[in-house]
C-alpha cells in the first residue's frame, strides 16, 4: 500500500488499512505538516516521490485536493507510472471513477472511496473512521473490493452513482463545512456579548439541535424564524449590523431558507409569515407589521 498526498486524509486511511493487515511501503509529501503527519501515523514509512510510490505499491491511495486530482492522474499515466492490475483509490468527494480513466487505460483498477468525515491530521482520525460512511463509486466488477476496503477501515459503504457525485459532495459541504463557519461566528458573537466560555454554552445546545435534526428533520425547527417572530428577527439583524456586519448576509440567507422550510412543513403559520418575510426581504428592517415575541 502507498499514499500519494500526505495531507490530513491519506495517512489516516493508510493507518486504518495497516491495522487491517495491509503493509504501507511508501508515501509522498513535501510540506513540513505532511512530514509530521506521516511520522505520527505511518512511522518508518519512507517519504518518496509519487512515481516511487506507484512503483512500490499494489494499492495506491490518491489523497490530494479535488482540483489537483485530474492533473495528477494524467501525469502518472503519461509518465508510465501506472502498472496493470494496480488498485488506484482516490478519496475525492466530487469525482467518481471517470477521473481515473487515464490510469484505467494503462491497466489500473479504479475506485472512488470518499470518507464522509472531517479530518484533523492526527491519530484520533483513525478512531473516528469506525462507523463512518464512505461514498463509494466503482465498476460493477470491483464492488466487492471497494466494500472490503471500506469495511477494513471500519467504515460503512454507501453507493453513489457516478453522475450523482457532485450533488453528493455539495450536500456534505453544505452541512459540514458551513456548520463550522456558523459555529465559529456564533462563538465570536457570544464573546462580544460577554460570554466567557461560548464553547461550553453552545455545546449542549448544538448537540441537541443536531441530534433533533437528524432524528426529526424539519420538525426539529425552533426559534424566532420558525415561530414567525418578525420583531425579534429585525432586532437580531439590527444588532448584527452594529456589531458584526459581515454576518448579516449569512443570517438573512439562512433565515429565509429556514422560513421557507418551516412554511412548507406547516410549522410557520401563514398569517405570521407575511411580516417575517417582509423583514427578510427588507434586509432585516421592519416592514410595518407588529412582529412577534422575543423568546
């Protein structure tokens, strides 16, 4: 087994496969952070060039950023680094196996195994793979191999059609990446409000909100938007304009999306929605209605 790209993902997956009995023989990485990650997760595995990784390994993990993957695959194929029968596994959420076609023409066996997990680049990532879903795309004849690799890493395979990969990836980015931004902005605002430990305050609240959302979907919506409290929403926007104007656009966009979902699922009463939607359309300024409560 070899790893091309010792970022946060590759060494963790390789370490998980090593626990399952695969033997890591080489990795590539040039930055100081890559060297540290490889040393922590794959001790004694030599750092070499991508071409050397390809030469030494029968199973190669291509764990480079999405935008770099097509060029990497083309380069490896054009230079003759790809060997017939070599298993090439990329971990990009965006791509299926078509991105590996240059290597496929050289005789490689293509797999797309994307872990639906956020990585830290530390040994804790290996533990987090237990029960982690993997978005899997593979030729029919390689389904068993793809499933076996995912299960060996402790994960659960979820089959994604080639044409659905971009939508699948957008969904994960919308949830996980934007969640980090929302939480970080919320903590900043709480500090500005004088809260000394915003992480301690948000932990139970956000944990419960996430659990409720995963269990109940839109039925878990709460707060002033779902209640139609237009006056409260207007007050929020006014405060954000004063203290954190960079957050206003995001607040308004998420409030509008929340209002649309609450309306569609019967949680937001139509008679209360008019004032609320007016406030949101007005950039957060009251539109003449009476608004709602302040809970």
